C-alpha cells in the first residue's frame, strides 16, 4: 500500500506555506493574488494550499504540470519551439500576481536523463526575460515566493529511502509534527536572523573555507549582508550571501550528489582563479557539469551559504536540492551556487540600484543558479577588514 501523509499534516503544511512562507514570514493578505504551480502528484497538498489561500481571503491561480508533457516536449521540440516565449502572456502574469508558490513532486527525477542537456538549457534560456521580470518585481517589494516538496516514490527511491521514511524527513524539516507549525517556524526564523545579524555586525572582508579537498577563499564585497529564512523555500535554515564573484580563489569538493536537468552528477570538484572556474571535474556526468558551467556567467559564484546543524532536523540525503542545501546531519552543510546572485543580499535599497551598479559591485547575473553542497566536517574563518581572523563556523555550528 502506498504511503500517504495524513490530512492533518497536509493542512499544517498548507498553513506554513500560506501563513508564514509567503509574505516573507508574514503570510498573505486579504485580496492578494497567489499563483499556485504544482506537479500533478502534489495534488493532495495542492488542494489544501488552495483552500488555505481562500480561507485567508486570497485569489488563487492554479497551474498543474504533468511531467509526461515535459518529456514529450524535449523529445519532439525543434529549435524554434525550444525558444518560444509568449511575451504578452507572461508579462500580464507577472503584473497580476502578488505571490508565487511551486509544489515539487517529480514522479521520476531522472525522467530527462536521456534528453540532450543542450535542449533543456536552451528552453531555460528562453525564459530569461520572465526571470528578469520576476526579480525586478521582487526587488520592488511587490512579489514573494516559496518552494515546497511533496514526497514521491521516485524521489524516495533516488534517496535510498522508503516513501514513509522520506515523508518523515519532510514532516521533521517542516515541523509538521508540531500542532502549531507556523509558530515554530516564526521562532526558528528569529534564530536564523540572530545568526545573520551577528555575521553582519562583523566587518568581514573575506571568508576562508577549509575541509577535505577544500581550500576556498570568498571575498564578501561592498555593501553585502547575510540573510536567511523569511519563508523563501520551505524548509530553509541556511544563512547566505551573494559575494563579489571576482574575489573567489582556490578549490572546493562537494560530497553530495547533484540532481540537475534530469540527471545525476556525483563527486564535483571546482577550482577558481580570479573569480572564474578554471577546472571542473566530476566522478559521474562530468560532461553535463561542463555544459552547465559553459552557460553565460555560470562559471562564477552567485551565492555562499552555511547551515547550522542545530537548526535543521534533516539528517538524510533527499535527492533534491531544496532539502539537501538545508541538510543538518552531523556537520551541517556549506554550499555555493554557480550562476545568478540574489539582490536582497545587498545592504541598502535595492530599488535604487541600476543594472550597471549591480555589475560594478560584482553581483553575478546568469540564467543559471545551481546549488552544490558539501556536508563534510569543515572550518570557516572570517578575515576582517583590519586583517584579524575569527572562526565563525566549525563542525557544523556557528561559533560566533
């Protein structure tokens, strides 16, 4: 018999997503338009989310994806079809919505493994204008978003777990085992912000990450801040920033497998010089890794992140970046994203910054944003602007 989460757990899940995750930790307001996107297998959760939107006085718009269409598209689409972009429709959509939410539930995470990755990347590139519009609206404080995972047998199989074990991780990670999960999330969010505030009070110039097969320097850059929580992604325990990509030097190994474009990449090793990746290796699917990096500005760092193991209850590999980048386990995790940066890590009014200024400050812009995770034992040291050094993270915990 297939495992199914209880209605009570799904209702709590929906409450977390609508009353905490959206609105940057404040939930939606009466009259807000919420764009609900979901994979077809997530329909049980989607129904509860839909009802919660209505309960809070919002206006839901729904789009359901069936992955068989996606496979058929990439098998059959020609160059013109891959690049098709309904500009007026997408612009109207962006102008209409106040929030967007996506419920991830792949039937088969490796469905597209035999599809040429160049076709997937080309289709993604065609949506770059949509991504730009969404980011611009978010920068103006007029749009919030969140992602959430609905456990499927396909995901559980890739993670080496039973479906019930996989859902146990979701329930723990999202505090669905607590009667008032929203209140728990608000408490955790406060703890995350406390860590971020401590980092932001330190005049950090560079960050040094030391671990097995890892010796990496990251320059923070001017007018940067660490942020975390706030509902963008459920769960989210990470504390991150978007550094000045030009100051990345050294090498880093990632022990966690990466699922990307319907394929699995293992044993990733990257070397940086003058901010760019100069060497990239993988024990499995190196060709795909190189194709990802070959995209415009995908050879630069867009994000650096740390997760304290005391915050996250995720202790299993979940075969999905949303969970793996928030892994707690024995030593927490650190990850970097190659590709686009996050403007909300700018320490100032993002609405006043021009495209030229983002570039001048070393905020990377790319259609790609690929998170790659290291969950091994490590030490992270901050080099302050006066040259002094201070350990900020060790053995999976912040030590400030």
